[in-house]
C-alpha cells in the first residue's frame, strides 16, 4: 500500500506540476503574443518616425538652401545700398559745391542771373516769332548756344 500511495502522490504531484506548467505555458504564450503586438506596433512607429525624420531633413535642406540664397541676396542688396549711399553722398557734395559756387557767382555778378533770364526769354520769344534777330549771339548767358540760334 505504501507503493500505491507513493504512486498516487507522485501522480498527483505530476498532474499538479503539469497543470502549473500548462498554466505557465499559456500565460507565457499570451505574454509573448502581447509583446509581439507591441513590437510590431513599435516597428510601425519607428518606420513612421523614420519617414518623418527624412521629410524633416529634406525640409531642413530646402530651408538651408533658401537661407543661403537669401543671405547672398541680402549681401548683394547691402552692396547696392552702400553703392547708392556713396552715389548719394557724392551727389550731395556736388550739390553743396554748386550751391557754394552759385553763391559766389551771385556775389560777383548780382544782376547777372536776372539779365541771363531776360536774354533767354527774349531769345525764346524771337524763336517763337520766327525772327532770329541775333540778339543772343553776343549773349553772355552760357545757356544760349549757337545751335539754339539756328533752330
């Protein structure tokens, strides 16, 4: 009887061990299936992120090219601005020198400007009337030239 009891106890222990191992096997299968699902989702997410990174790299490269192009254009515009500022400064200096020269001429011949204007007006009237009286030929006004007499 002792042998039978030992066999029954061994059989019951084996059955319990088989049930425990079966339960562990099923739980590991469920856990493995869940982890495989998570892994496939993670791989899909990785592919989406890789695509997003590639798109962002392309956008970054495009923006970098635009920035470089814009910086070159800004440099060109700054050079044009500097050139225009230089031209403006030269023109202002020329205007200032002409103003100073005009002031000197006005002091040297205070009535010359009015006389020159009268001569130009008279000459214009003569040209309109068609009579080239030659009044401007001995004119001291530099604005009345010989070519304007022959018109």
